[in-house]
C-alpha cells in the first residue's frame, strides 16, 4: 500500500516515515504544499496523510484541488489546531478523517487501517489469492502448488500491483512511480530486472500465471 505524507516539520516527517515503513507501507514524503499537490494529483496513492499548515499551499487548498479533480484518494488531515470549526472545515472539504497533534503513533496506524477497511481492501488472513497462487502480505511469501519463496520488498510491491490488476495492461512508468516513488531515478532496466526475478519465482512455485511483455506499453499478468 502506497502512502503520501505531506508534513513540513522535518523531524516529525522523518519519524512518521520510519513508522509507516516499519508497518509495511511504502511512503513518499514531501515537506511543502506545492510538492504535495503535485504528487497527490498523480492519483497513484492509496491514502494521503496531509498536514493543514504547510508552506506555499495549505492542506485545505490541496484537499479542495484534489476533490475538484475528482481524485477520491482517502485523506487524513494532521494539524496542531483542535477547534471544532477547523475539524468541520476539513471534513466538509472532503477529508476522510482528522487527527490533532500531538497524537499517538498507534492511533494514526489504527485510522489508516480503518480507512483501508472502508475502501473494501481488507484481505482475509492478510493473504492475497489469485489464479493458483497466494501472496502473504505479512511475510512476503509467494506460495503455489509446488512450494513457496520469499520475495524482496520491490518484488513484493510489483507483484501486489499486478495482483490488484489481473489481465490488465500496466505501463512501465506507472510501475516505476508506484514502486520506486514519484521522484525516483529508477530506469526501465531496473524494472526489467525485477520482472525477470518475479517470473522465475512464479515458475518456481508452480503457478500457471505469467507476466507478459506488451511491446511499447509495459506488462500484463495473465491468469
């Protein structure tokens, strides 16, 4: 699951980023509203954690712009303000939840999980199943009729992206942004190496599913 964190307090941003990564989230963190809006408008994120008081563009303006562009990504607002009027303004502006600083890390994680459940993405036993193989979202284990193998983080993120989009074309650019991040310098050959690794591991566990190359487009996982 890929999150965008928009928080201008550098120390807090770094602490939250480490917390989220430790809990198996992929995170892009930016420190100002302008960068936050640019990233959020890509629509590649599963959830956005957004501070209200930001340099250049504030969080409420970012939220307004996202909803005006019909981007429905769930948003949790962070702010040092605790007045009821601020909460109402944020929620009426399209926020899905609101957390007042200071807050406990466990509460932020719980609210993220609640929004994921609300989106209908909760996975029974945290195992994603498609075709004749399974991906354990806790252990990164790929399991099939012929055995199992552990994936690296990048392999895991790529495979999970495919599994949410079976039999659909996925562009190389979308994969790179989703897995490496919006500002990544990763190139196509980096992605091709990981696709090669994944193909071998899918073969190893005995699945009939394949990752096909679509020339000039990207890839497609076929069941």
